């Protein structure tokens, strides 16, 4: 089922695309337009995070009168050239739509949102979100502990479970399952993007990593449109760079630019196969998938065995090299980005080799 796309409503035509434009006057107008009776007297802006598509900034706010709003928020906005922002327009609309229309229907931990603004084109947007400090962002290159990944997987069950096989998701503009036309589009761009990835990383790739890219190109089209027995809303890019870890062990999920309905285990396969060391994944992935499944049942999912959950996990491992190739092609090149994408490919290729017999050799 495909819903006709309509962009989220526009709140402001004057949307900042650089942090210097987050002025007290603009913040006052935007917060007031979202029902907050405040006047911002001054603001200090500091860059935070390591986003590949948009910029995030900590705002230290001083108000002219007392208010219940926090004195620190995170502003997330589209930055960079016009071409870069146009390329990201669909992702930016997705994230605005998530906070406006979807977050309140789920049970997964997300930042509180005070304002959402997006242009008609989608090339400009601003979110004003809770500052989660002292929680800290995960580090995709360093990876994280088994218990941290387990906490994220359990949190993801709160994303998938509440709207498990919920057809009303397709009533949300822009949300639909992949179609034959989507496969044709993906097939038309995947091979050249994979070639560009291999050329860019060249002598850094092992034979196993090259095989993972070749396998991806050969099988992704059929996998994309394979019939699904279950679906839910996916995060689509669930890795530890997109998670805030609090000192008490709780987690908050960020970066909702790639939401789409699909096989829920894509999120879990991507998380485990790219965020754990290879050794930790081999030792703990079955137990973590079982914990995720147990949490799904707590959110009301029935008729779905842990054995089927594991099978869906294995068949979803292809999601990792797919996101690595597309993400690397879409993001502005940086030394950290290159290390991150290569690390993710190394880990995910090992997972595919471990669990999909004959795929890479």
C-alpha cells in the first residue's frame, strides 16, 4: 500500500541554515509559535555531536521572565550547501514527521521536542530538543559494551512493538513498504555507489569486505521486495552513534531521518553487527535477540516465536552493508566518517560470513 506523499506543514519561511542565525528573536518567535509564552533574551550556541547529514548545537538560553522551559536545548538543523540540503530533504522531512506525528504513539525513549520547523522543499528544518547531558553519545568506531547494546535493543522493542503490523502506519504521508519501483530505483544507484565505495577504500578492503559488497549488489534488490510476514516502523540507522547513554544506564534514541515501515529485525541486525566487536557479537547476539523478543511480547506482540525472530535477524544482516554504502555515498567525506564506515563494514562482513552460509565464500 502506498500513501500519497504530502510534506509536513510549514511553520516558518525564515529557517536558519547556519548556527549564527539561531538568534534570540528567531528562537522567541519559533517557541511562541509552538505555544511557549517566552521571550529569549540571549543565547550561546556550541556545536555538539557528529552528524553526517545535519548539524546539532547546544543552546544555552536566558529568558526575560520565568518559564518551565529548560535553559539548555539542542537545536538540530540542515546546514551546508544548497545541493547538500536538497539531497537530504526527504530525510529531514522524515525526522520532523517522526517528532510531530509518530513519537507519541510509540514506547521508545526519545528526546522531548519543543518545536519543529520545516520548509516546503524540506531542504531547511530546525528541531528544538531536550539537552540530554550528562548522557553522552555513543562512539560507532570504538563500539560499546554488551550491556549497552542490550539496552538499545530492548529500547527498540518499544519502537517496533506498539505498532507491530499496524496498517494505519500507511496512513502517515510518506510511509509505505518498498515497491517494485523502489527496487528499480535502488538497483539503478546501488551498483555505481558500491563501485565508488570500493574505489574510495581500495587497498583498505579485505577480500571478505569486498565479497560483502559484491553479495550486497547481487542480492539486495530481491531482498528489498521480498514478502514480509511482519512489519513495524523502523529506525533505519540504529547504531550507537545515534544513541545517548546516561550515567544510570538508560538510553535515548536519536536521529529519526531514515524511518520507514519494514522488517523490524533490520534495526536489530544493523545494531548488533555494526556496534559490537566481532568477538562480543559472536558470544552474546543470541541472548540479546532473545531479550529483544521478550520485550516485544511485553509490548503486546503475539504469534511470533523467538526462533522466527532469530531467523529474521539473520536474513536482515544485509541491511548493514546497504546502509554503509548508501550512507558513505550521501555523507560529506571526513576522516572520522571513513573510519566509521570501514569499521562498520568490517564487523558486518564478519557477521554475514558467520551466519549466512556460503554468502561470501
